[in-house]
């Protein structure tokens, strides 16, 4: 703990935590001065090493918390541009805290009531928030994405190929290339452009003006006040400047000494295509793609791009490495370990068997040394030796990297490792490649702010530095004869391929590309280079001739060694007063210092310091939502500690149909396995059961007494008094409940749960003794149940998906209502539901992502009391703002909850098809239309008055209700971050049970054909 920060860290990461605190305290006064804002209280920083994905996050609701994943990025993706990963990611996330925490004027006053939900800058497009953080990481360090050659490549290609995104596409979840990086790459460069043209003070003044604007999502006024024009106009001017800059870059490339390279494009996937590797027989290329249509896959094709096939689904590996005979290859894949971890592991794929197996340690290997606490190797970038007996890979222990050489045993399914190059503080290693003689390993190494290509011998000795400078040098590979090391570098300003002559100690430029080249692999005959190349559509596999002797010889000089190179690689200049980066943190095992600066301390973690609403973390969120019967207004307050192990909530609600003021409170403890939760609820449930009153009676449910003609079963008409008005004479039930639940995830896709629920149910309003009830009243009294549940999910969805697209989900529960548990009833309830999504095989452009979706649910009650009822009928679905009650089953074409019983069967089949994608908004307005799609459906179901063997033998399909219809749907994003599916449909009941004779003598017809509008989907 420091005066302004509380850094939380796992065991073994104390030195990294201390360095984080030093960086944060160094950066804080610098950022306070530039943002003209000082956040109150301490900012929590959580160091997390549970994933091998390099990233960070920041939030101010309910607490000011920064989470940093300590694993540094090593692949070229824009994130590779850093002097020091910890400093870069910390400054980026601190920028979010300062930006989001700003509040002035009326919003500042609003915080006294609603707390941190009044954060106007949080109600901005993603390009605003992420773009400012990219701006900050750029001007406050010597690198950052604003100076990245990779990012410059993305903008240049977009400009030259006329695919420059408009301002409304800078949102999170944009499904086309470069996906959400529109917000980071284009948004960051846009804010650098604003600072260049108007000055940084104007840029910061805009963000302060927006933070003072009491009308969220309205950008015109603050933009007009500061820039004297709209953001939309400024974006267009920025686009014109980028186009002009791209034209100048193209002219320089075309005018350079080396002719422009025109590579042969072998694939047209776009998006992410990574890791092309030529098979040992020289006939095929294996590579990975991640398409918005069908997600990550490992593919194989012939060397000319034909005969493409999928080898592995749901897998994206940065590279593969074959055994010498080509019978198998090794690859990396992130996997969920012990629920809490997402670490890389090695897998071996047998080509003939079409089978992948996880690589494990040999029995005699030291698990404590080579396995992470997650049980994973945390291994990536495998490369098999030419003799097939060994494999080299990178491990990532404790935020560092080390090179591991391992013997392959038991057919390559196990490894016997030893450390070849030990881990060093702030040194990252990537893409090791054996030389053809198997005696050396070329690797990309980041150290001291420089990413270079070096060569080690098998004893881990550094035998050659091919580069030592500020250029980004990566992805080394060898020519088949061992003479050349080919790698990718941006030393020309564009990522090109370069070849280093090991014999002559000479560097040559192989390509002169307009866009970029990465991950080269020389073909077995030495005539061509396969590489990962770029267009404005994303990455694909390309090929160029390999003729290094004809390449352009370039000067090669190793720059003097420095502890940390922070020299600006290109414009803009680094800010004066930017934080000074302290030396790297010592590696695990070094004793912590005994003396700390004044006001600093090392204490045990306490959740109370951030959990309770007394530390600048008050929040009160007004909202509305709906279920199948009514609209609710609510006020929500919640809290959680910095590690998200303790969570509580308080909620007050008002139902517009039942006129019921309800609420809820709950607490969840998630630091262990299982997860424990306790909650209490007060709510109301509306039924379609109607209450008729005598002519002289009043209306306890609200409204006025009216006389209506009720048609009896015999055809006669009887005048009857009925309540008309706010509740239309419907029966409403008040439920007061308490719940204790335990959830235990098992492996990756299974969840076991157990809960105890006590409910007290009664009519919301008194029912007169002489009232006439249209149907049987639900049981009142005490319901006490013990439930056991199981759920399984193995489903997939992709950026272009219009729903879940592939795979099954299943859930089942058994509940026992018992007087022994404190209730009034004895009953056994069984509920179950399964869903299956079939990805239709159509892959013609414009005819993809069709889905056949099916659902079947059952509910049944057994026992002497049969107190719990199920309700069937209606069109209501679930979304971010709509829900349905637990005992409700939709059936389109029928009255909402029109059928009730002690048992239910409910099923549905839908064919879903996208019609056209839009993925556009209107300038900076808080609305994006993503995709319009359609569905045709058939719903079916029935309820049971009782469950008996005779009824089941007679056929469950008797008294079946079937509704068919079609829906036109639109997926939209509201308020920059609220995804909603809107449905307009028509349903018709083609098969219906006989009209129901109610206790009032009337016939009730549950059919309800017609048009409807709903938010959310049924499943």
C-alpha cells in the first residue's frame, strides 16, 4: 500500500508489485497535472498471472481498479511496441481511471446521489476512451501504439484500399477487420492528430467538456465549444490526412532502390491468418485462421493454395512444427485450467489419425519446476529438432520467459525438459527455430527496450546477435541449407522480410512491400518464402521467390548496449516530465527489501477496503426491465472488492402492472471452489387467472366494477361483474423468498449446484370469499425446497453469428419440497432443458451463418400436494433488459401464461438466417444497427393437470399446442455498449387444445394469433 495506490499481488510477485507501485506513484502527479483532475482515495491495482494473454483493464465502478496481466506480448499485433511492458500497460490503464473519473458541473452534483454511475466519459464510443489511452501510452513513453509500424500498416492499407472505417464503426465488438482495434488504432491516431492540429490542451479540454455535459451520448456541444466543429467533420479531415500520408508512403516505397514486391496471395480469408509452415515433404502449408464466419481453425492447403481443408476446429495456434516424417505436428493452444487459469499448453496432432493430444511431462520430470500452479506447461512457440528427438519452446513463469529444450518421449506425447536459456527480468523470447543441423536456435529476444534476433547454441550460450537496435525484429527462420536466417523487421518503416547471411555476416532486404510480411518459412527446395502477409481485409498466406543473393545489401551495425532504450522511434516526441521507468524487478526468489518509502507498507489483503461503499465507490443505478407480464423500474446498488471475490447487491423495484414495490439483496463469495451465494427477494408474479366479484362487491385489485357478458359452455350468456382497470382483475401473487446456493464448476463445461430456497407466497390483494375464480388459484403458503442441479455447455458463436451457432447446452434439476424443510407442501419437481445449435454448412459469400436451433424442456411435479405450477404460452424472451420468470415457458401463438399445470413439455425448432449486415451507426449517436436476420419457427407444448402412467401411455402429444410463424429480427447496440435483439413476428396456432372450461362456467380459448414485438430471444 502506498499513499495513492493499493497493489494486490499473488505469492512470488512481490518485486513486480513493488515496481508497479513505484511506476504508479511516479506517474500520478504527471497525470494529475495534464488531466487537471485528481481522483479521490486510493486506486487498486491487481497483478494477475492467470492468463497468457497480454492485456489490462480499468474500471471506476464500483471501485477504481486496474488489472494488469503481467505476461508481456511477444507477437507483432500493435501491442509489441513498448519500451517496458509494465510501464506501458500501467500508463494506458491509469489514463482510463483519470478519464472516466472526471466529473464537473451538474454531473459532479449527480455523483452525490448516483455515485460513479455519473461518469459522462464512460458514455462515449470506444474509440474515445481507448483512443485517449493509446494517445497516453504513446506520448508518455518512447513507443506505444501511436508509433507502431504495425498500426501504421493497418491505417495505410485502409486508406490505399478504400476501406477506411467511418467514425461510427469505432465500437467494441465490430465484427470485421480490424475488429475492435478500430477503436485503438484509428481512435488513438485520431487523438494524436487532434493534439497535433489543435494542441494537447484542446484535446484534454474536449474530454473535460464532455465530462461536464449533463446530456450523455451528445458530442456536438463539447466538440463545438472546443474545436468549433463536430467530431464527424474532424474524423473526415483526419481520414483525408491519413490518405495523403499513405499516398506519400506509397510514393517513397515505389521510389526506393529495391523494386516493389508483388507477392502471390494464396488465401483470401482475411481477418487473422497466422503461422504458415511448410510440411516436411514440401507439398503443403499448414496455418491457422480466425474468421468472423466460423472462428478459429487450423487448415492445410497445397503449396499453390489449392485443396484447402480444415484439420482442427476451435483452434488458433500462432505456429506449428512438424516431426521430420510429417506424421504429426506440435502446436500451442490456450486452455482453461482449474477454472481460474487460461494458460498455453502444447498439443501433438497425429495427421493420419486426425487426433490431438495434450503434451505432458515425463514421469521423472520435476513438476514443481516445469508445471505452473494451473497444472499447465505454460508453453508456446514449439519447434521440433531436425532429428525429431527434441523440441524447443518458450515457457512463461512469473511474468518472465525462458527457453526450454526437451526430449520427446513416448511417441512425442511427453517431454523431458531442461532449461536452455534461463529467465531474466523483463526479457521476452519468441519463435525459436532450430538450425538445419540442429545445433543452434534462432530466436526473437526483447531486452532493454529492443526486440532483436539472436542465435543461441544448445547450451544456452549467446553465439550471435544478428541485430541490436530499436527496430522490431521478429519471426526468425532458417533457409534449408542453414546459410540464411530470414526474419521480419520494420527497420525500413514497413514490416519487410530480411535475410542475414550467417557465413558472410551480411544483411539483405528481401522484400519491398506496401503493407507488411510476417512469420516467413522457406520452402524445402529453397526457391520460395511462404509468409503471413497483410491487406486491408486482414492477414492471409502469401508467397514470394526466395533469392537472397539478389537482395539489397544494407548496413548492419550493432548499437551500444543500454539498460533501457527509450528513444522515440518516430513522431510524436515524448512528453517532458513523463514518468521515469525504474530498473526491472528482480526475479522470483530475491528477498524483498526491508525498508520502504515513508507511507508505504506490505500488508495482508483485506477486501473490506474496497468492498463497502465508504471509499469513493458509492453507486446507485436507475434502470428498467421487463418480464412476460410487466415492466419494472429499479434502483440497484452493488459492491465488490478489487479481486472480485466478494460481491453484494441491493435492489429496489416497482412493477407497473402489479403496482408492487419489491426488492432484493444478495452476497456472493467466490474466492474458493465452490462459490457460495445467499440472497433474499420480494417480488410479485402476475397470472392470467381472473377474479370476478359479486355485483355488490368492490375491486381489491384496483379499477372499477364493470358488468360484462360471459359466454358459458352451453352457449348461454351470463352478465357478470368483473374488475376493469389497472390490473384488469388478474390474480397477482406476492413472493417473499430466501436462497442459499452453492455452485461447483467441474472441468471446463460442467457446473454442479445445490440450493435451499424458502418462499412465502400469497395473493397480493385479498380475495373475497364469494369471488368467482376463472381458474384454479395457485397454492399459497410456505414453499421450502432443496434442489440439486447440473448444467453443461459446449456452444460456439462467432463475430458474424446471429445467435449461438454450434453445439449443445443441457441442464437438469431435481427439487424436493418438504414440510421437514419448513414448508407446507410435499412434492418432487423435475425440470430439464436441452438446446442444440446446428451450424449449417453453407459457405457461399452472403449465405453464411445459418443456424438450425432446437430446444426441448420438461417440468413435472410428483407427490401428494402438487403445489408448484408451470405456465405455458407467450412470446416473451430474454435480453439485457428483459427476462422471464423461472416457471414460465414460451409458446408463440398462445396467450401469455394461458396454460397452467403441474407438468409441462415445451419445445421449439427455428431456422435462423442472416439477411444483410449493416454494422453502421449514425455518426456519434448511441445506436448501431449490426445485422438484420429472420427466423421461421414451430413451437409446441402442453401442460398436464396431473402426471400419471396412464396419461403418458395415452400419448404425451394429446392436447398438444403447436404454433408456427416467422420473425424479422435486428441486432442493435444502444448507448455504445448495450446489445439488444428486437423481434417483430407473426405467430399462428395451428394445433390447439380444446377451450378450457373455467370454474366460472365460461370457456377460455388459449389461442392468440397475430403480430407482436419483443426484445430478446427465446433461446
